[in-house]
C-alpha cells in the first residue's frame, strides 16, 4: 500500500455504499471528464492503487445508490464562530454528521437524501462566505492532502455506512440556508 492509503480508504468507502473517485495529487477535483458517471468497483480501486502515484479519495454526491444519494453541506465560511453555529444548527435540526476539515475553519458535513438533488449555493456575504449543498454532478474530497494547507483532511468521527447517515430533506436544507 502506498503512503496515502488510497486503496484502504477507497475500499472502505466503497464497501459502505459510497461512489468513490480518485483525486490527483495537489488537487481537489477529479481529472477524468467522465468522473460523475464512474462507478468504481474493487477491481478499479486496486488498478488505481497499482499505479505509480497515490491519489486522494473523493466521494461523488447526488447519485442514487438504492433510494438514497449523498448530500454534502460545504460550509465555505472563514469565521470560526459562524462555522460552529452552522454545524450546531445542522446537528440539532438534521442530525449528527462527522465533520470534515481541510482548510479550517471551513467544514463539510454529509447526509443521505431520498432521491437525487441538484447543487444549491447560498448567497455570499461581503467576505464571499457561503454554504454549498453538493448534489448531482458534484463531489467532495474525503481523504487527501489539502492543496492550500499541505495537511491531511481530517474527520471528527468515522464515516458511517450510507444507510447509517441521518437523512436530510428539502425543508431542512431551506431552513439551513435561511439560518445562514
């Protein structure tokens, strides 16, 4: 296994019901144009692991796996108190989610959503702070080195199986955008 552990982390997420994608070194976006349609299996993950580089692991959002898709709430805000308030709101109004941090205090939470949902972006303030709801045609980095900080993305808690995530609905997402 290579240093970043692509095979281990991608395999774990795949087994938990997530659609994974490889993220190139130094980046946050998949290289392959067809990435939203890729459905890696164990063989694909091993094939990437056998290459000379050790990519990061991304998770494709908004694509049905059974009756649910993954929705990520990307808190792209530079104020630690505001980020904390939004995380607390989500945990109280939607339910628990592990929190991923790559460039603090910005954070990301994950939930399951019944069906598919397109991306939604809140209005930005004067500091360009905003919340993005990542859905169909989007992805997030789950495990990798953040290109701006040079540090590994960190999760507050282990990522649960897709079936074990709390479910978010449209009203809760609208309430979150209104709260922001």
